[in-house]
C-alpha cells in the first residue's frame, strides 16, 4: 500500500521542480510530531513512576499520565499506519494496557490485603510499577519511529532498555552516598579527626596536708575519632604484612609447581577460605584470644594497656590477633591474583630467559613476579579495603580504643566504632553519637580511596612492567 | 671463542611422536651451518635439542650424543650449557625492561664481572643497532619496532659471549630492511662464533651459510658445503626440494 502522508524523502524519481526547503522542514517537523509527543509522554510517565515510589501521591497524577500515554500511543498508531502503511500492534497493545492500568487504578482502594495476598499491595506501588512497565516500551517505540524506522533506528530504540535501569541504579547509588555525606559532613571537623576518644581514670599523686602523698585518680576524657582512624590504618598495614608473603607464595606454588593431589588440595584450601562466614571467623578470633589466656602467647594476642601503674592484659584481642584472622580473608585474594598474573606471562618470555642461561629462580624474580605485580598490588589494596571495613571478624575481640593503638593494644577500627556508637553503652552513645555518620563518611573515603588507588596503581604498573 | 659440535645418533620424540630418527652431524667451529627442509621435518626440534630447550616440553624424550668441544651436553647442567649456547627465536621476545637491562640480562644472571657499558655498546654494535639506540638505552624494549626488537634479542644473546649461536628463522618475522641487517650481522659472526641457523628461505641459506644440512622426515638427507648442496645435490629428495617441487 502506498503511504498516504507526505514523506520527507520523495518516493518517485526526481520531479522537475524540487519542493522548497521551507516546505521540507515543515514536513520533517510534522513527521516527527507524533513520535516526539509519544516520547515526551513516556518520559513523563517514567518521572511519575519515580515520584510514586518516593512519595505517597494521590492516584490523580498516575491516572492522568496513563490517560495521556494511552492517547499518545493511539495517535502514534495512526501515524504509523499513515506514514509507513503498516499496523504496529505493539503500539496498540501499549495503548490498551495503559488504559487497563488507569481503570484498575481508578477502581483500586488505597491498600489491598486479604484474599490470597499475604502482603499489602499499596496503590502507589502499583502505579509506579505500571507506569515504569508502560514507559520503557513506549520510549523504545517512540525512539524507533523518531529515528525513521530503519534498522539503525532499531539499535537506538534499545537504548532505554539499558539506560533506564542503569540510570535508576546510579540514582540509588547517589542517594545512598548523598545521605551518608549529608549527615556525616557537618560533624567532620578537625577536632573530630585529631582527637581520640577515651574515658578512664588516671592515677595521680595528690598532697594532702603536708608532705604525705596519696594516690588519687582523675578522670581523663576526650572525644574524637583519632584512635579509630589510626586503628583502621594499623589493621590494614598488619593484614597486608601478614598476607602478602603467604599469599604470593601460595599463588606462585599454585601456578609454577602445583601438580596432582597436593596441588588440588592447596587450591581447594585457598578458595574455601573465602567461603567461610565472617561471623565464624569472628568466633575464630575470639577462640584465638580466649584459648591463649594464661599462656605466653597472651602477651601477643591479647590487648594490653598501661593503667598508670602496671601493664594490664585485657580480655579482648590485639591488633595482631585480628590481623591474623583477617589474613584468612585476604590471602586467597592475593594468591589467586598472583596465580592469574603468573599464568598470563607469555611463554616466550620465560623461554627467552632460560635460553640465556638464567636459573629458574632468576627467571622467577626478574620476569615472572614483575609481570604479575599489577595483579598482586591490586588484590592487596582491595584486600586491605576489605579488612578496613570488616566488623564481624572483630566484634568479639574489639574495644573502644581508650588506651591508644599499637600492634599489641586492643583492636579497634572505624567500622567497629560505627557498630558500637549504635549498639554501645549510654555513655559512649551520648558523647560519640553525632559521629555515627561522620565515621561512615571517613570509612567510605578510605575504602573508595583504596579502590581508586588500586585502579591507578594497576595502570601504572602495567605500563612499567608489561610495557603497556 | 667459537666451538664445534658433534651430534651422533640423536633421537627425539614428544610422547608417541618420533620427530628425530637418528641424526648424525658435525657443526664446524666458526662456520655458519644452515638447516633447511620442509615444515615438520624436525629442524626446530633439532635446534632446541642443541641447547636442551626441548626438555621444557612435557613428554619430551631425547637420547643420543651431542658433544660441545668434546663435552657431552646431555650430562651438563642445562643452565651452564645455555650460557655457552645462545638462542635467537623466530618471534622477537624482548623482556619488558629497558634496552640496557635486556642486553645485560644474561650477564647479571650469570653474575659475570664485566664492564657493563662496554658490553652493551659492543653487543648492540655487533647486532647493527648501536647507532639507532645509543640515545635510547633506557627506553622500554616493548616500544621498539619488530626489527629493532629482534636485533636487541640478538645483542642480548651476544652479550654473554657464547661459543655457539642458534637461530630459529631469525628474519622470518621481519621487514626486508631489518632482515638484511640481520643477515649482515650473521655474516659478520663468521670466525668469532659458530652459528646454526634454521631457515625456510633457500636464498637466505645461500647468502649466509657455509654448510647446509637438508633434513627430511627427521633424518639428515644431505649435508655438505652450501655451494655443493645447492649446485650439485647428491640425493633426489634434495634436488626436488631445491627445485621447489615440495616445501
């Protein structure tokens, strides 16, 4: 069938008089009108869907949008018939479904419960879902026809299918980070990060009536996040120091020497470590600390502090104990990354090194390890970020960090601080309450910083050691 | 100082596949010997047996006698052997380090006490690339062109002063200009090094070598001075191959 509307492109061989440019422009505009309007209504519907989710709006907005959407789809349907001489039933279906949706909304009460439903079906939620479900196909059809209904236009038409979910995910991400920053930033002062929290009695000598000295104690207090920051840093450092040699060694073994049963067993052991629930690791940390009480190991694994008179051993665990258990998580990361890096070494480089009379050991240190360095460093930084954020592993052995931070002091970190600001005792909550989100912002800066550092370092190392 | 090699009853197999079926050969000291033959006849395997790189492949089985100046190679420490018998590969394989570090790699690996700057200059000079790279010694070798990379690999092999140099189609992956520079270097090695070169290119064998070995199906079919093998081949298979009837 011949199209009935004027098309911008002449369908017959060149006529003697070409249409004037002004007329061409108008034709193009008219041709774009129907799909453009449809696109606009679809976008409005999408906005309406987000709004419905965010607030408990009256159904009027949703109903109006569905009416407009339905009408726009019907106009589009006619336009397609007139211009392209075909019936596009997708568009017709959309018009019908929009109409059905608005009818349901009109009839639906505010909440729906009972019958076979075991949950509340909220009218706004239904509106949001229906609008979203209508908006995306409507956008796709509109873009297709706006772009001229060519095969290329089909490509463009698929963009909403990808961009809308990505956009929504990004929006959620922005909102989450935004609310964290908005609530945490006001309290992020120099005071907050330069001073620690402590509240303990410190013995002092007082002179009462003459030269008789007596021991009394004064309450020393401070409010701030310093020790938690230092603790996070120390935890990352100790975990790195412990996991790096073991992880790299395991990775090298797996890629260079592992054969047969021992190799499979090692690989299984390394991978299975990551499958252990973090709370179990927390219990492991507690056991480590608890079982070593009364043994010489207690001075290494328990948190120790100086109370003004003597060194006391607390019942909590030290940074060393926590780092040992955190290494269980980080060693597999490093081992598998090292193995992957070694396997990616081009075999001709290894052959070239051996052909020059270098020993296996020289080849390992000068060719294999530098090649896998980007993988190793990335895994290390990511592992440290994971250590910084872990609470479940620490929570049975950590403390408030009153007495400072060191390898043999009781373990504490920003993540744990956030945990006990929420769940801790009243006194702590009272003084540190405002820093709940501030600690969160600091932790986020640290972990995201490590992630970005990992990415940049990998790029630099690849350029340096792989000539990339 | 160049060395001669004697190969007697060399057999090599990879798993069930018997590649070399009893090679008997003399590699003359200070001369260039070319190994020619159709694909799959065992040229590369033979070359790799001479510096025991064949052992790196799983399932490799080498038997027979290979003597380097009277010393039995198969009893030596492979590491020490490879310091005397260097290899240049078909695909240039420079390390991702600076040019200087590439050239000095073998020397540092063997912990030889030499004047490093002198060695770098001499090796790059013998490989005909000193003038191009003398101001670019700290550049990463990966950034060089393929022809330059191959010459750096040759310089790297020369740096440890090996007595034998094995070359597996060194100019095959190169453009004509680089290829001719490589051939010129090989010609300059005569007298100072013993060279064994595998090549598919018969004209190259003619240009570069003193002796030619024609290998076919894992056996030495003909061996003699290049001029004689090409102009007056004794065996019919050699005649057919040289005439280009099969490749």
